[in-house]
């Protein structure tokens, strides 16, 4: 019974600490009058706007000859799979750490 009571007390203490931390993190900042910033300095210290959308430009259509046919992509994937299988077979024949960490000659990145 004592262990159950101790667990409940520790859980309540942990909950109280979590609530205090959450309250401190979400509380709005108070600005002191002694720390008032001049308006021209406030504009200079404005936060950077990282996620602002760039101005929309006219969409450039993709040229018809720039598209890659599906058959070419399938052949590249099949070639990559064959090269990876060959690398696995050579590793299984003679397992060394050099073969384990070496790259294949495939043009696709693993």
C-alpha cells in the first residue's frame, strides 16, 4: 500500500512540474517599460520571414521532349535491382566488411 501511495505522490509531483513548465512556456512575454525599444530599432530587429511564399511567377510548362518515358524508368529500376542482387550474392559468397560497406556500380543512389 505504501508503494502505491508513493507512486501516486510522485505522479502528482511530476504532473505539477509538467503543468508549471507548460504554463511558463505558453505565457505571453511581459515587456518592461525600462526595456522599451525605439521604433526604428524595432523595425531593424524584425524577425526573418523564412516561410514567406516567393512572388508567383508565370508557370513554365514542361516541354514534351523533357518527359522520360515509363519504359526507360522501369529499365533503370530493373538494372539497379540486378546490380544490387549481384552485390548481395558476392557478399554472401565471401562476406567481408569492405564488401558490406562498398557501393554498387548502379547509377541510382541507394
